[in-house]
């Protein structure tokens, strides 16, 4: 499924160019695609450099996905000072802007998605949403809505000296590390230029491809889509329709089998005591959003969904009964223990049966609709 409009409006081309971003992204991309391969072919790159570059790229991406995005932009969990230092340093190596700039842009994106005020709206075109938005100076990129982050002294320091911090951490640091085994130039080109190019492009796919192609199981009101390919490229950021529907959730992939290394990293940090207060959307709210979206989709396709609405209401009633019983369980007396336990079991069975019946009815309605056409 694709967004309807991929042609950028004339208002974009009238904006002044941001030569700093244009030159950096252009020259770094050139170095990554020409100098790095040439060095690997004609000079050779030791295996240590490749391993270091791979680990460095993974850490860079996690600092953006788990740090800049899920923690700082959405406050979906809390972190220790150690993780704070980690995210600020390695997030700088991504060359995606200071933490304040990144979070300001992203919060505006969620608040004003697909509108003229959305910094990287897909409605302005695929390539604009992917990278073109960085090539133009716009008032929409003024740092705003980040007062909570501006209270942190290290965040203000990183924002003030971002250019130098990014240069030293993104280029000088990998060159110095690789010099330990005599490959400073390979470290600069492979763990520096090539890593930056690849981590930037994969992150940019969240803004472009995940708003352009994929499925919308939780909301049809937004252009964000669940895209499995983007999830594999970005440590789980591709479950984007879910994220826009429940942005406060620390997860993007909610099933155990969903590819979401960022979620697993955050959970690992929680086990180590470095993160806590991991926020999740209530399971019933997720189910409710999915049911409303399914019915809206069937209605858009001219397929009847009245029987589904009736089933949905029965599910709501069953869920209310379960909730009431759960509250009663907390205040149970010894004499009502067995009866209450039986009532809860029966209510749970009824609820699960209704949910299964609902999704069977959805499949049957879709099958009838496809046969009709």
C-alpha cells in the first residue's frame, strides 16, 4: 500500500538551501561509495576494522533508536546516568543532529504528521521525507517543544558544541581505534564514512519507506505503516503504524517474534538496573484499535461490517466483566475465593472465544468480498 502523493509541493523548492547539510551528506556519501570500496580493494581492510565497524554501527543505531527516539523523544522509559552518557556520545557519531534538534523535529512530526508543519512529511514527496528535508532551511526546524531536555546540562553542552563533538566521535574516534592494529585510514573510511552513510540511510527509511509502503493495522488516520524490511534495517523501528498509534510504548514490535532489537536492548538494560519504568500500551487498547481499523478498512472496501460491530461490543462487555472481577479479586475474602476464581476463569474463556470469533468473522467477510469482485 502506498501514499497517494509523492510529488513535492512548490513551497519546498522555494526554501533556501542548507549548504552545511547538503555538502556534508553529499561529500560523506561520495567518500563512502568510492573511497571506502577503493581502499578495501586496492589496500585492503583488516578483519578487525570490519568487526569494529559493524559493532560501532550497531551501537550508533541503538543510540538513535533506544536513546534519541524512544527515551528522549517519547519518554517511554527512564534511564540511569550511564545510559545518558552512552546515548549522548554515540548518538553524536550518527551525524543526525544534536539531541535537541533531533527530538524537536521528531516531536513536531508526531504532533503535526502529514501537514505542512511536519518537518519530513511524506505528503511532500518520498525523497523529501527521506533526505531532502535536510537540504532546506525551514522555520519548521526551529528547536521547540524540548524544554524538558533543555534542563539537562550535558544535553545543552552537546547542542552547543555538536559539530566538534560529532567530528571527533564520528571520524577521529574510529580512526584512533583502528590505528591500534595499524589501519587508521581504514577506520576513518569504513568505520567512519561508510558507517555514517549506512546508519543515516537506514534511519531515513523510517521517515520515507515506513510512511510510503506497508500495512496499517492500528490506525488509518496516519500515513505511518508497518514495514518489516525497515524493521530489519533499523533495529525494529519499522513497526511504524503501531508506534504512531501508541507512541509512549517502549516497544515497536509487540509480539515476541517481532524483530525489535531496540526493545530487547531496553529490556536487557532493565534487567541490569540501567533502565526502568518501561511503559506499554494496555493490551485491550491495542486490540480495540486493531478492531476499529479492521472495520474501517472493510467499510472503505464496501464490505459489510455491522456484524463485527456487534461482536466488538460483546468483547467490550466481556472485558469490562473481567476488569470488575480482577478488582474484586484484589479485595477477595476467604469464603468467596473458589467462586471468584471460577467466575474469572469462565469470563476469560468467554473473552478469548469472542476475540477468536471476531477475527474469524473478519477473515470470512474478506473472503466473501474477494469472491464478489
